C-alpha cells in the first residue's frame, strides 16, 4: 500500500511590518534641530533627504507662531502656516501633536502666540491638503511638550 499523502500545505502567512512605536514624550539625547518653524519647513521643501537625515526620528526644538489649534482623535494638534491669505493663515506646514489626552488648557497657547515646542520629528507627512506653494504635505512633530510661550500675539 502507498504511504498516506501529506496534509496540504498552508499558504505562507504574509509578514506585515510591525507598526511604528509611538514617539516618546520628549526623547533623551541632544536636540538635532533648534530653530524656527519657517526654517524647518523650508529645509523639508528644499531637500527632504537632508532634512530627514538631520531631524527624522530625533528630538527637535522649534519656535514659531501658532496659527491653528485643534484636536484629532483625542490628540491636541497645533499648527504653523508658512503662507497666509490676506490676514488668515492657510493650511499648516508644521504640525505639533501632543501626547493623547493632553488638554488644550494645559498647554495654554492661543492662536497668534509665539511658542517654543519640543518633540520627535516624524518628517514629511503627505496629507493631500493643497497649499498655495503646491505642497501636499506637512512636517510632523509628535510627543510634544511646550517649552515656553511669548505673551504677545503677532
């Protein structure tokens, strides 16, 4: 008698990349970029590879005008806009995401104030929102904490 046929092989399971770990609130180590929101935005517009090499996945400290304050999925989000239409800011070009559950009242920033914020740079994030410059992305900083805020608004 012939030996029994082996059981049918199961198709190999597809291996999916594990999800990226959440950004720490503010990582230890040196600050890779300490400058203005406009400079960070321009660095990414001019040479994304160079900007990523300097900043992506690293601790950054950024100073700039806060143009947008909102919440997405329980995450406080502040935004800086490099472009303005008359007197109102357009889509954010740098977005600061605070740890989930951080209330806006705890951060205490108002639109138009100048703030210094630290967090982990996640680089350029495509969001599909058209901007006057033709860009469809923003630079995202996660796990943010407010370092300081100037009282006067601009």
